[in-house]
C-alpha cells in the first residue's frame, strides 16, 4: 500500500508542475517571438501588412461608373465595407467566427474547444476570420498538407493575425477577407462572386444568396452551387440556421427562406466577360503603350500589371449605347448573313479563290500551332484535310461539329464581318464600340485596327472643299462623264449604276451618290486640297490623286467617325477619345487626358454640309432610314459601297452623335453579287437604324430630335435652291420697280 503524500511532497510536486507550465509558456513565448523575428521563415513586414499583395483585377468603367469588364489573372475586384450587404457580414461571423468582434486575432477560448473536439475525433477548424485572412494574403503556397508544416504555418498565421488586428479595424479586416477569398469559378472576392453566381452587386445580396456564398467557404467544390446544388442548398440552410442562433435572422424568416431554390444567375468569369470586348482589348494595348512611353511605374520602380494591380480605368463609353450597338448588330447581321448565303445559291464562291484560301490557312491558329510543333507543309496539309471535332461560330450560337479544318477556313471566308463606332461630336467622346461580330472567335478589331476602302463615304470631303470655295449646293452641273488630267494618267471614273439624266444640283448629286458630278468638283478644286482636308479630319495616308473623290483610299471606322464629327461639330475636329483617366488601387491618378479641339473649316461650311448630308437621308441613298425604318429625325448620312460590293458603309450624323458602320467579308474577294444587296444602304444602314431607335427610345440618354444649329452670324452660302434660282435668273421687272 502506497504511503500518502506529505504536505511537503505536494508542495514539491506543485512547484514542479508550475515550473513546467511556466517554462512551457516561456518557451512558447520565446518561440513565438523568434517566429515574429522571422527565424523560422520570413513573415510579412509592416509595409507588407499595410499594403498586402493580392492579384486584383483592373476594372474598366463606363461613363456612369458601371463596370464594362475586367483584366485579371484572378477575377478579383475590391469593395468597401459599406458596399457589402449586412447579410454577408452576419452570415460570415455566425458561421466562421462568432467572437470575431471580441478577440484580438486569436480566439484562445475557441482554439482550446476545437482541440478538445479534435481529440475525441470530431474534426473542427479553429481559424478566426483574421487568421484565414492571414493565410489568404501571405501564404503563397496555400494551406500545408504536411502536419508539422501545417503546425508551423498555423503559428505564423497567429503572428500575422495579431499584426493585422493592430493595424486594421474589424470592419477593414472582414472587408479584406471578403475581397480576397476564393469562391470558385474564377470568382475571387465577394464582388466577383455576387456577379458570377447571382448577377448582382454585393450590397444587394439577399439572405439566401449571402448564405450560399458564405457556405462555400467550408469547401469550394463540395458546396459549389453549380457542381453540387443540393449539397450547396443544405449548406446554405445550415448557415442560415447559424444566423438564427446568433440572432442575425428570425426563426420565421429562416422557415420562409429554407425551402426556396438557389435561384442562380450563373455567368462564368472569363477575361471576355462583360460588354465591349473588342474595345477593352484595344484599350489594354493602348494603356501598355502609354505606360511605356510615359515611363509610368509603381512606387517600387516596377511596371504596372493590368491583370494584377487593381487599376481603375475610366472611359467615355456609355453602357446603354454599347448594349444597343451590340444588340443592333446581332439582330441584323444574322438576317444579312442569310441573304448573303442565299445570293450565292447555285454558284461556287470559291472558284479561282485558291490563293485566298491558302492565305486563310496560314493565318489560322491551327496552322501556327502546327508550325510551332515542327510539322512539315505536307503534314499540315494532311491535318487540314482530316475531319476533326471543331466548334464553329454561327449566328444561332456555337456549334460543335466534325469537319475538315480546310472546310472551316472556307466557311469563315463566307462569313460577313461588321464594325461600328458612335461618338459625341461635341467633345470626341466615344460612346459605343463594336469591333467585330464575336470576340471569342475573331479577335481582330475592325474599328481602329482594321482599315477598308471607304467608297462613297469619302465624297463629302470633296464637296466640303467645293463649298468652301464658293460652290452652292444648288449649283446645277451636267451629269456626264468627266476626265481629270494633270495627275498622272487621265482619270475618267465610271458611274456606279445608271446615272441621273440631264443636269442636277450638287445637293441631288450627293444625295444620289453620283460619280460624274463628284469628279467634276474634283476637277475644279484639285486632289491636293481634298487630301489636305481629309488629313486635317484625322484620316492618314490619303494620296493626292483624283480617285480619292470616290473613296479609293482605305480608312478605319474610328477615323471616319472622327472626320464626320467635324461636320456635326460646327467645323471643329476632335480626335475620338475613349480613355479619360487611370487610377491605381488607392485612387492615385496615374494618367489623364482631355480632348483637343481643332477648327478645320468654317462653321458655315460645316452647317451647309450637314444640310447636304440630311438630303441623303430625306431624299437619297439613305432614305430607307425614313420609309422603311420610320426614323423621322434630323439625321444626316452617307452610304458607301466599294468595287464589287466588297465593302458596305453608312456614316450618320446628328448634333449629338456621329456613327460609322462597315460591313464586309474578311477577304475582299468574297462579296455580294449585286449592288442591290451589297450596297451600304442594305449592309450597314439597317444596323444604325436598330441602334438609333433604341437610343431615341431611352429618355435617360437625353439624345434629342433637335436639328443642327445654324451659325449665329448667318450663312452667306445659298442652300435654298428656290432662292438660288432667283439669284441666278437675276432681278425681275417687278423687283426693279420695287427697288430690289
């Protein structure tokens, strides 16, 4: 039988236990201190704590502050505490860290409880929200799987969590957490998650929506609402039940909400998400160029990364107008494509087009990829003639099919392309930009990067020079062939159809796009003056040859819209502008710019040109805007159709908007067979009609039906043809008697 311990023995053992406990605490404190000094691996510095690193998406903003899209490696955009619904905050605290507002980064009470649960086999997570934030921000390797490494990582989290608590408020910490957490499906942060899963913003998340997103943090894949909807719903209800337990939600509301479906509005996040993908692609390249040319660097001297540095890019694009432009294009191009295919029925569009098909093969991604793999030309030819699984674009959506790659090249050669841009002529602000028909399949931007022959849309430049030299729109000219000499070989343009008989006014000649009268004016004013004006209007590389009067040169939609803007803006040219300002993630302005207006013609000449362009729409090649699409507003315009109907154009001017639209195939060798179908009035004008109808129907846009303002100083150029005729005929006998 053991002898009972004496009082001295008890004191001795107690002292020994206390020494062990105190020694253990001291050793642990020394260990934590050593870890804080980085002796067991580097920890973030105070500067790192103040400026935590995270891959943050850069946002492209429309003129009203809405997001057009993002550039990202991780689709992450930050929001402030006030921009997050209380439902999210409450759900997160109730589920992840009920004592969040009371602890200082480490909840020891909860930690020891969790240890107890784990010892009896009930696996529980013990990290506070602050510790989870520490892991998200500073542990690049993620959560360690090795037990001993994970223990060391856990202690580091404690140190970082305490630092975070000392440097940030509770609101800032929970906001940082929600901005950095991964929600799956390329949705990083609550803002991205709200849009990807529910097509909403964080401030509008309902209780069930918030609970769904919070619930995912227990396991992104296991509780994914897209992959495991039933499990996600159960987890959502668990989160709501915990909100009831924490008094964030009433029992009645829980009972009402727990049976509701998930009601996802899922849109997977890709860099092509959002509207205006062509615009955003051009803009990205522009910003890179600006940063390089102006030497704009981060405070640490390294270049900015648009995909990681969370910049805010402010643009001039109008969200609604951009949507309307994309809708109008999609609406009409599917109709036009059907017309195009039907027009070739019974004919072989690829006859004598072997060169174009070969060029198409060599431009394709498949060809470039095979070349990089070291394939020979013969192997590549075999590959292109072997049926394979492909996804092709159609106006009814992507189609998965099996076909020879060479046949897909032929298919795309017969696919009509289209581009459109709209600008406010008063300040040069671009309002809508549609660079192609589908960015996923066709990356090449046709608004600014591509140029095509402009055809008759160039005629107003010659008319403007003539008006500036005293020619009245009411001047009558014989509509007969004209030969222009003195600039190389004699130039005698042909008519683009049956010419109007007899003598006609300049106004009528422009309205009906008569080549002979345009050539007559070119002969009077000379190509140098016309080329100079076109250059002043922002169109580069216009040669001083007589043929430019009929649009023999190439230009982009971007430059043509800028040029026509001078007519609408009282003779003042403003280069189209679409980038206003770039800020870093802290709101520091890195770059800004303003439009630079340049007077290039008198207000009087510009006003007369707008009246002549209105004549094209009221009684000319653009008249279907009125009689077919019933748009009765003071709109000026000019259609354009190039040789063989390869390109169709329509330029439209109003006092508040100038729009340019081009339609054609990728290769000029493929085109409509008849001018009736291939002219700009049929291939481009209807898209403008669909766009402007939507614009006029939205009163928020404040685009009025007001006419162009006449110069306050008056107009000396006679554009009233009745008055002009009287002046030409001279004073009548009655006029003389009355003293006129």
